[in-house]
């Protein structure tokens, strides 16, 4: 597994902020006063920020264990600099192991296993080399997969809940502002500014939900699917190797786990490399 910088995520966040600032300070209807940076002050209110951000975090603290909050930094790293899970590489490696096991026996895989970087593949193949019962190997791998899915589902649910709480607290802040404003309607001049402050909390809530929580939730879901697919390939490949199946059959079986466009990509790459002969 290699790490790479996800430029799309970085560009997306920067672009969202730039476009919002552009929309706030640029007045295309008045070319003589095109830029009005002072407008940015209209969108800053500490009390509104505390209601939305503080309220959202408080709600998440109630809904999830404290460890979930502590993972936010880790999740941002996963978004910006994720591990690269290439299913084609996993298939190629498993087919190589299948060929070697068929020719030299399962014990011959030990040296290759020690060189593996993926701990899931390493542990799974090591059970096969150690002659663990096939049913127990299957159960153990399924247990690891279930644990992975449960952990990732909770992480995704954390940001899904955040994307729901932020607009809700934005509305609560707006209601607080409107109630305070309605209590003192005698001062007509203050109605406009007070209304603007009341609406800022809705703006903050929408911003937090749609620029932060919701995109992170979706990107974590994408990362999970990438990793889970590779784990599925490992599970199928390891069980097939332990059963002594034909490497060519194993390769075809694993290819069919890929999405259709990746199947074509894998087949095309195999043809360009001359293809492998099954034993």
C-alpha cells in the first residue's frame, strides 16, 4: 500500500471557500465598487459560531464515544493522504502465490508472506501455511471483515450525524436571534442588523454540514469500499489457494469481483504483459 495526496479533496475545499468569499465581496452590479471586502465582517458573529460549532460538537459527544472525536485528525489524513488500494495488484500477488504453492507446496510461501506489507493478507496466508483448518481460516477472515465494516460504519455515521446536527443548531441559533429581536421591536433601526445576525447561524450550519461533514462522510465511504474490495479479494484468493485450486481459475474468479470497468482494465494490462499461463 502506498500513500498519495488526494488533490481533488484539497481543490474541492479550497474552491468552495474561494467561491463563497467571491460571492460575499464581489458586486457585479456595481462595476465602480466591484470589491467590498468589508462585507466579510457581516458574516462574522462569535455567538452564532459558538451555537453552531459548540452545539454540533456537544451533540456528537452525546451520540458517540469520546474516541470518535479523537479520530477526526486521523480521518482528515485519510481524506487528504489515503492509502492506495489497488485490487489488480492484490490479484496479481495472490495468483503468484497460488502458482508457487501449486508447484512447491504451501510452506514455500513463507518467505513471500514475510515480505508482504498488507497485514490482512499476511495474517490470512500465514494461517494457511500453518495448516489451520479451512473452516477456521474462513471464520477468522470473516470476523476481521465484520470488524472492519463495523468500525468504518461507525466512523461514517459520526459525520452523517454531524451533517444533520449542524443545520439543526443553525436553525436553533436563528430562532434564538429572532426571539431576541421580537422582544424589542420598538427600535426599528435594530431590526435589520438583528435579523442578519439571526440568519448567520443558519449560514454557519449549512456551511459546516455541506463543506465539512457531508463530504468527509462520503469520501470515507469511498475509501471503505476501496479497502473492503481488496479484503474480499484476499479472502477469496486465500481460500482458493488453501483448496489447491488452479491459479488460472483463481485469477478469473478474483477478476469477477472487480467492477466491470476494472475488469477490462485488468484484462487489458494482462494482455499487454503477455498474460500468465495457468498451471
